[in-house]
C-alpha cells in the first residue's frame, strides 16, 4: 500500500499531538532562502529575516506558524546570480559536489548527503542536463517540517578534485505538500 504525502503529514501530526492540523488547508508549496555573496559553506533559512523578501527569500523566519507545515518532497540548489540559467551549472563551471544536511529541530534528518554534477546518486534528479541537475526528488514519502520547529539546510561546495570552493548567490529550495492555516470562516 502506497503512502501519500497527506498520510505522512497526518501520521506525524498524530504522533506530535497536532490534532487540528487535519482541518487546515492543503496546498503545494515551496520555501527558499539565499546565501548572498561568495561562500564555500553556509546555512540556509537560519537568517531569512535578514534577507530581502522575494529577491533572496520568501520567509521571515525558519519555522512555520501554528497549524502550518511542509512535507519536503523535492529540494534543489539554484543560482540567483544568473537569470538565464537557474540550474546549479550557473554557480561555477568547477562546482562538482555539494555535501549537505537537513536539520529539523535538534535532529539531523539528512546527514552528509552528496549531490554530484551529472550523476544521480541517492536522489532521482530532475531538470538541468547531464552536466547539472537542479531539483532532487526525495525517495519514499518525504520529510515533514512540523509547525513551530526551527529548521535549516547546511551545505559545502567542492570542485572535481574534492577541494572546497566558493560560490556566489546560491539558493536552496524546499518543495512539496504544504499545510496552511485555515480559519474555516469568512474574515
């Protein structure tokens, strides 16, 4: 029996005692945050309130409000520096590897994950060409970020020889089934 994203959300909500989450509005959503400037490693989402809304992030904080959540079904790293090519290939011609982890609360839920240019590893990659993948679909049923729990994504960038390199204006996007606050009344 296949588990749907909605089943996963309800399962986790029940385990956490979030009984009102089932009454909220389901949608498809994405959150993104950018590391402006040149970096060889960094954390996405932790300083979202300091970034320019829409241009660099679509968040004001790295936690969802009461009765809001996101089931991460896909994630990606993109360049905000080049409007003509938004895939990872725009970061730098020598970016070959990104090692990243996803932290929700005080738990590492994806540890030392490897994204490599042109090779599908632990993920099924979509978009880009065989020299650069943009989004990676999570295997299985995804990972839930519950309401009012801090989260972030850490990443390091390497060249073909495994040497750390710096990249400019890189963004991380988390995409999937989202739960939004629904008052069930007219306001």
